[in-house]
């Protein structure tokens, strides 16, 4: 294991940020810590980096117990949500920082920085200052800076959170490709389940300072361990005594034994998919995801009464 | 129309209160340039300028170092009472310099708590050390006041990034923290220097005002004015030099302002 987090507890005054958390991160993997804000995911990442100290528990990086060691001795690359760019330094000096601290020869630094800038597609911008870069460029610089020290593990704290949707999607894809090239063990903190599903091999879902489930994206989505994971990773509606995902509801125009009667509130076209927002007799809201073709075939319009039936239904005990 | 009259009021006010007296003084200096020059080049005047510069230089260095330390404690320290410290730093701004001087007299006087020095021949009062102490006292807030808000604004993320990249605390300070707050420090230094050069009240009480020895430039102006016997040229001449210095400092300050960071 590249990172081994064992029984970490962290309190801020009366608030328990992390409650007896254990996670293992395999060497060369890309793991996402996924959870809503306040779930403790960033705190956990900062404890791994040594930027925060745990009240209890231990952290191992590369089989070495680093609990209580300062960040300087951990060999982690850390990428911050708001970039933490050194504003008074050029892109070159930002990326070279860790190497200069390590007193590497000038020629070696120049070569390594050039190589990294190429990797993050910032060639030609070496002499710019961070204020002259876009958000996406700044974050790529932050990544190059973190990679410069050849970190044992790369830790990213909501790295794309401050960027607009389009740049975020681009960088996400790019990060995945980068990881496939470098194979640096990476942990990414995110509250965006789509991001976690797209980027990571392994997802650890957190809430209220606890790990709810760890597994491959598909596993977490298809076989959620509990109600929280079911509703947080992907959409789900409570139907009867269980939950159902919007694409696991079948729409019919006529009732049959097991269907529920609902009224269409709104039909939302999302390109290939159509989301139909519904209200049932008790006023409970749910939605169905279906294809555009099917929605057109059934001629779904707001105000119409239709019938739905779950094709797949998950219950938790 | 309203905006025009507002502008007129502001300019008129500044002219009457600030520019008027200074222009008048420059005018009087120009009327007797020889007399002014004689006073300026007098050995005792030169010694006064030298003393003022030396004292100011010491105050600037001391208050820059401790000012940055205090600001770091106020913003980052996790000690109790930093709010108290933050308020306390402003004391010299609200306290009359005369009282500052008088309290130093009391502390270092023969029967003061620190009277040991004076009793054993280490002259503090009526000598350069007391002038330095008084000047440091009155100029203490400026660097702290400039650096505190900047430190708050900069935050700690850049420093944390430097730490993860292997920089020690000391390296982080020199390579990250200090460059981040440099404009605030420079601005604070300029204000400290201006205030130090101009200090009169506290120094007047503790220095002894011996011409050629413990007389600072502002004290010399006061002397030249008190004992003018109708010849005010020396007072105008020395004042002119001090006022010119202040203007140069002001201009330097404007030139130093980075375009983006100040209102």
C-alpha cells in the first residue's frame, strides 16, 4: 500500500471532523475521497500531507510511519483548490521551487522544469506570472510544481472546484491521462460524484467524518452500501420501502398491477436524455430519466397523468 | 455642478490647511537664502541632521523587525491575548509624545525601575539612547499596521505549498512570506522614517537638547525659532530641509505604490 490511513480521529473543539477513519490507497492507483462539504475529506487529505495533525491514529506513506512528521519530510505533492500559486514568482520559478530548495544544479532544474511545463501544456508561458494565467493554467502550473519533487504520492484538494464547468471537464480528462502516463499514486478530494466516477479507479465515500463505502466507481454506484451512498452517488428516489434510480423507472401510459400513478410536472430535455419531473398523489416528487426517442413516442407533456414502475429497486436494512 | 463644488471644497481645504503654511515657509526661506544656508551648514545643524538620521535609521530597523514579528503573532499566533496585543500596538498613536517622553524620564530616571543604568554611568537619559527609545516608541505602530491586513489577505496557503515542497520555516519566510508582504513592509518603513524624522515632543523631554550633541533636527528648529532675536532665516532654512525631506518621502511612497494593490 502506498498510503495507509489507520484509525484517524480529528476534532475541532466539539466538532468531530474525522471519526476513526481507516483507508488504504494502493500504489499507482487514483483514489477519490468523495463526500459533501463538512464530511471531513479535505481534513483527511491535509492530515496525510502533514498540514494538519490528527488527534489519534497513524498515517503510513510507502510503509513508513509519518505520523507527527512535518510536511517537508513526507515527499507529498499537494495541489490546492485555490492554486496557492506563488504570486511573486514566474511560472518557471513556481515549478522550480521544490528543486531549488533541494539545491539541484541549475541545468538539471532547467531541464526538469521544461519537461514538466511540456507535460502540463504550459510551454512558452514560463516567464508569465500567475496573475497572467487563466484558472485552468494556474492549476496545471500547481500540478507541475507538485510533480517537480517526484512525490511518492500526489494529493489534490478539490483541484478543479474553482473552475468553470467546461474547463473542469477538460482538466478532469487530462488528469486521468496524466495519471495513466506517470502512475503516481494520487488521491483527489471532490464533492462532485461525476468527477470521482470519471477520474478515479477507487472511490471512498465519506460523510460526517466517516467512511461510508470504498470501492470501484461502478461498485459504489451499483451496489451502494447504504442509503447515504445510494442518494449521494448518483440520484435516487425513495419509493415505498426502498430506493430507485431515475433510469430504473419504466414509464407507461396505462396502469397495470404494480404501477404508480403520477402527474408530469416538467419535461427537461438534456440532449440525448430527457428528465421527466413527476409528482405523485401524495405530493412526493421524483423524476424519471428516459431517452429522447421514448419521450417523443409517448408524447410526454406537463400536466399529463402517466404510470411508472421500478425495474430495479434497492432496499437497505 | 455638485461634483465640481465638492472638488473645489476639497482642494480649497487642502490648500488652506496644508499647502499654505508650507509655501509661506518656502517663500521666507527664499527671501534670505544666504542666512538659511549659513544656518544649514552650521556644524551644530549638521550634527543635528546626522543625529536625526541615525536615530531614525535605528528606529526603522528595530520597528521593521519587531513589527513583522508582532504582525505574525497577531495574525497567525495561536496565543491568548493577541487581540489585546493588536489593540496595544496602537497606543503610541493615541498617546501624546510628551507623555511618552515623560514616562521614559520616570522609568530611566535615577530612582526609576531601570534607573540602574543612569546611576552607574550608562547614560540613557539626556543622551542618544533615550532619543532612540523615544523615537522607537512613537514609530512602533506603522509597520505592524501595514503588515497585519496584508498578512490576513495573503493567507497561509502559499506557505503551506512551500512546506509541502520541502521548504523549512525559515526558507518559507524569506522566499514566500516576506515577498508577499514586501509592499506593506516598504510602506510601513516609509511611514516610520517620516514619523521618526519629524518626532519632536517625546525627544524634547528626554534628550537634554544639547546643541551639537543631543539636539535633533526638529529640536534645532525650535531653538532657532525661540532664540531668533528677529533673525528667522535659520529656522526657515532648517525647516525647509525637513519639509523637503518629507516631500521626497511622500513622492517616494507614491512611486513605490504597486499599481494594483493600493486603493
